[in-house]
């Protein structure tokens, strides 16, 4: 098993900020928009270097989304940024009509997704956004796993012509993917090959999956860990290949168990390759205030929960 | 002027025949705004044309004026004007609201109908889209104008006021919002359903240059749209409160909200068409 180590912890939103800084220097069509959360989205460098290509929208997310659609017509590439809660649920209809149905080249880039937003509590901890966004025809949904991957994803989506929902978060987490990686939309990333069980994870849960796999390895259980940074379009080939080898699957996501990565994988497997499966996800509830670690533990998203799910699914094999 | 009136008469015939053919759609507001759209597309707007002087549709809208219909339910009007202006064959109007048509119930881009840049129908989004297009023109140093037509009932949507706040703040003086002030909406007179109070004062308070226009009088439309163009580049977006009569041109469809979203039957169609000369040939 490949051993993953890290030398520093960083937040994925800072990866987004660095990606935007690169785009500011390399792509003159990129325009950043923000709804009064510039510091949280780490846009300082982009704005400092490209003040004319930054649009402050104030606390008016609906306007920001439709505005981005209009802005894209003349070849600009709008990156509309806010918290995940305000960039999905609050503006679902604007995304649906002005962006997705109208096929506009708008990038909706959102931070503070999921429970790890922490102390602000459930009003801000959206756990339904992946479900909403993946149900929109033509929408690309990306949830990268660390700082480097978020930076690479940010740069990559500027080259893709079409609507994208890029989801990242607030807490500092281990940086374990290469700084020079090439990000391919829709291409799963093999973290570790294994033979007994497939752990298919997205976002912050990929590191937890790596740690869980190490614990299980010590017990003689060989885990295949796959990072699904792109939930839509799903890399069906990679998942089917892994499931056909291990014959049991655990999915892991910082999202409600309804509508997220787990459901995408379950839909694929149930129709193409019925396979025993367990979900590590929030069990259809809202979150609450607390530290990210406390919340991940209380709501069933820690590495130990992944370990338990693996044991369970192995027993059902 | 005579020519515009003739076009309007034909467009009104198109609208009535389109909604009659599919027994659905929104004739009232379409008839009310006919004179405005005919003026815009046949006289006022700077539109991209080819060597043969025919209009050419370019999704980007660069180096031409752009028009956005926010109250997408008056799609029959937009489709008729686009077809009569030459964006697509007039005979295609017969497919309105039918299966496999490019002329969807509400405007859409998925079927690639020339002249449509964004879907509309869910109300309140058009002014934001138009503001984005206007901002895009500013970024690309394009001095052409962006027009957005909205309903007066639509002013009840909160997003309209987000855009109304945004445009003056960012000095979008290439943006012209036009409100179809016909005083009617689905459930009745706007004053009774949800009173908008004085829309002119509201937009003025938000920082817009407010103009008033009679949307069923070509002299007034020409004068006020001319004034709006003169105002462009002066630092303020322009809002035109356009008084219209829902159902204009058909006596029994006027002075009521009943024809907002209802199609005429055979007899009603015949009675309506008898009031509107066929000037350019029915499709």
C-alpha cells in the first residue's frame, strides 16, 4: 500500500484562491464575482492584481448568478463565488434557468461546504448541494480533496466550456496530492490499490479514507481507495473496475446520504454490477455548531466510521 | 411610421394565430408590448447584419445592441418580431409550443433559436442577466446598449431589486430597463394583487434615470427611446415606465386581465383578426 504523508495542512479554499491568482495572470477572460465574502473565498490576490476583472455583487446572490450568465455571453468566464449554502440552495432557480438550461459558461465556486464549516451551525452547513447540482442536466459537479487538487481544479475548469459547480471548504486539512498535478474533469484518481474493499470518497473525506485504510491494512484488510473529485460526470469505468475486483464498496462524503456521491455510485452499481455497499454520509439530518472534528465525529464521518462501514460491508460479502 | 404600424398589425395577427393554434400562451401582454418590440427591432436597435443587409444572429451580442425579454411568457410577440425581422423563417411560427419546436412556450436556448440568448420564464432574472451583459460590454469597450423588458407584476420579485441596486452602483449607463406598466397580472389588477406603488419613484430612489413612455404610441416610443440613448454614457442606467394596454389592438381583449394567459377560440380569433389588417401576409 502506498503510504501518504503530509508536511503541512491547508484549507481547500486557499487552493481556490491560488488557482484564481494563476488564472488572473494567465486567462484574460476570467472575471471573479463575489457576494460580500472576499476574504473567506481568498480572492485577495486576484483582486489586487486584476481590480478591473473583479465584480463586487454585495449580499445578493440571485443577482450574481443571473448576472454571471449575462456576463458570459461576450466571452468572459465568470467565477461566481460565495458560501456553498448561498451558491446552491439559495439560488437554485437562477442556476437552473439562467445557467444550466441556458448552457452558460459560468463557474459557481463555493466554500464552507458541509459540516466542517463548524461553529456557524446548520444554517450555513449545506449538506444537500451535491444532490441539487448533480440533478441539473449538463452541470459538472466537482469536490476536490485537498489544497493542491482544489488549485488544479480551479485552473482546469476555466478551460472547460460549460457550467461547473466547484465545492470546497473552510478547515485546514493535510495536503497530500502533488502540487504539479494535472486535473482531469471526470477522471477518478486512484489513491491506493487494494483487493478486499473499495472505498470511494470525495472532498475532505478522502484523507479520512486514507487513514481508515491504514488502520484496516494493519488488520490484514486490503483497501482500494479512490478519490472521486468529479461527482458528475462520474467516472463509471473506474468504479466498475474497482467494484468488479473487490466486490464490495463503501462511499464516503461530507453530504447528506440522500442525493450525494453514495447515491451516484449506488445507481451505477445497482444497474450495471450489483455489489454490496455501505454509505458513510450524514444520516438525513441537519448539522449544528461545533468544531469540525467534533462534528465529523458526531455525524458519522470520521475515519473510525469508515473502518466500521468497511467491516460491515465485508461481513455482507 | 406607417410602416411600423403595418408591421405591428401583422405581428398582432401572428400572436393571436399562434396562441389559437396551440390553445395556450399569453396574448394579453404580447399584444400590449407589440409596438415597443416592433420599434426596437425595426427602427431603434443597432443590429448586426450581413453583406446582404439581412440580420445575422451572434450569441455574443458584441458590437450590437442586445435585447433581453425577462417576462418570457410574452414569447409569441418576441418570436413573431424575430421572424418578421429575418432571424428565422416566418413559417416556423406555426410550430409554437408544439413538440420538437424551437419555439418553446417560454424562450430557451437549448433548441438554438436565433435571437434568443438566455432562457426566461421564471420571473425576475432578466434584469440581472441584462446587467451582466451590460457589464460585459463595459469590459470589452463596446458602447452599444442593452435593453431589458420586464412586466410590472414581475416587479414583485425580490431579485429585480437586487439588480436595481447593482446597476447604478456599477454605473451601467448602457443599460435600459423597460417596465410594461399595464396594471394587470394573472390574479387581477396589480394594485389589488400586490401594489407596487410608484415604480418610477422607486427606481429613482435606487439611482436610475427614470423616463415615462406611452408604449402604444409610436411617437412617444421614438422620442423616449431616443432620449434613453442620449442618456447613455452619462453615469446612470435608464428605467422607462412604459404605459401599455394589455390586449392592445383587439377591443374585447383590452381593459381586463382575462387574456393574460388564455387563448381565443375559433370565433374569438375571427373577431380579433377582423380588427387587424393582414399587412405582410400571414404565415
